[in-house]
């Protein structure tokens, strides 16, 4: 068996409406993970107390 290091091909970023996934660099064991980046899809509005009658 050859002692070549196994490599995986570079995967392009996955994009959808609110989500982006990016391939991480391989660690010392050869594991390649993915970053998941969520974009906000809800607006936050500052709370105001209701008027008193």
C-alpha cells in the first residue's frame, strides 16, 4: 500500500435562501467538516409597553 495522504476535492460553497455551508480544512486525522452560516430571517423590533387606558 502506498503512503500517500488521502485528499478530498474542494467543494464549492453551498448556498440557499438563508443558509451558506463552507468546507473546512482537514484536521490532523484527515476529517473535513463544514461550517454552517445562517442569515437572519426574522426582524427584531424593540419592545414598547402598551399605552395605559
